[in-house]
C-alpha cells in the first residue's frame, strides 16, 4: 500500500490501462482502445512499494505458507481456486463456518482484527499488493490464527470462478475512489461488478463497504440501491451507522486526519 493511485506520481509496474484519455461514466469492466481491441479495465494499479522485513519473512518462510493460498509474488495465479470453504477443511472451524471475504484488505488491519474478534468465523482476504499480503500473513502467523486465508489476485476474477450463493459476507473497506471522471470506470462499485459480487453471496448474506470519499459514497448508494437483489439495511437512500465491529484502517485514519467524513453502506442479498 502506498499513495492512492489518483495522487501517485510514479507507477513502475503498472500493466493496466493508463493510456485512457477520454472522460466517460462507463462502469463496465472492459473498454475498447483505438485499435478496437478489448482491454480489461482493472480496479487497481500494481505498484512496487517498500516491502518491510516482516512482510518479506512471511512471504518466504514455511511457517506462514498455511496462510497464503497461491503464489504470493507476481500476478496471483487464481487457477483452481473455486471453493473458498474447502480452504478450511483441515482447520478447527471446518468448511461450514460462516465465511467472510474481504476485498482489497491493504495491509490487513481490518481483516486480522476481525478474525481475532470472531474466531468461529472464517475469513479470506484477496489483495494484489504483495507487501500487504506479506504483512497480513505475518500478523496472522504471530497471532496464531487458524481462521484466515490470503489470496493474491484480482477479486473480480476470483469471484467469477466461485459458486453461486457461496459467501456469508463480502467486505470492501476504503476502495480506491478513482477521483477523476475518466477513471470512474475503474471504481469497484459499479452495476456490472456488483452483479458479480451479489451472485456469490448467499441469500441473507451481506455486502459491506465504507469510504471516506463523499462523491464515491453517493455513487455507491445510487448503484447499490438500484441492484435488484440487494436491500439497503438502512433503507433506500440512507447510509448505515458505522458498526462497532468494523476496525479502523490506515486509509480511514488518513481520511479522518484530512477532515474527510466516513460513510458505511450495508446491503443484504434477498
Ligand atoms: C485504498 S486501498 C484500501 C486498503 C484497506 N482496505 C484499508 O482500508 O486500509 C484499496 C486496496 O484495494 C486493492 N484492490 C483494488 N482492486 C482490487 C481487486 N480487484 N482485487 C484485489 N484487491 C484490489 C488495492 O491493491 C488496495 O490495496
């Protein structure tokens, strides 16, 4: 995790669509370039940032391998990861415990704190940022957690290969707000991406998101209120009261320090 992509000046490893120059409110996850080739529009930009010693240790030492499901470096190979419940077959909770997927956990603060606070629930985190994957695995190992697994890769691709009605909760805390209008199509919360998210939730399951970016908060409210099989827990047009169980993350803390508000949104699959 480093600077937010919208404010970042160096981008060393980006393999995504950075050449886009047209303003658009398109929310699909593909776009056509000038040669009419279809390109994937990612919700993230991979960056090379400092890896601290603890994160590096967790990515290389055998005692942490139980936490990291696939290759921890480079682009995550998601092949064969089609059942997140099965990842817990040999754990104390087993595969049938309630299951939460956290998308874009960053450094893992919220994921680890929630896994400690709710030991009977299983947690899977998916992230593309290697130092964050390492830091999260390190914290899981030092806490001796058995209810957490970490996946390196694009959450959208992962969700597309999971069964329908698979997850009890999906959480997305402080997603990149992609402030510029021409980048809005990269926002994680879009009708197309939310259809993919909703498909893998069980009926009665939750989608919980939070942001400190006001424009994105109202964008999310509009997109999510219109999703046919999601019901706003706070009532249409309303934000949720910040729940006690959502830990403070680095991005939330930074937003508050800058004088931003924080908006929570919780939706239940019908
Ligand atoms: C602004 S950071 C917030 C991190 C953390 N949730 C927090 O509150 O501190 C957004 C994170 O989402 C990750 N991300 C964005 N799109 C993703 C995707 N499609 N799959 C996995 N991770 C993604 C980014 O790598 C980044 O670490």
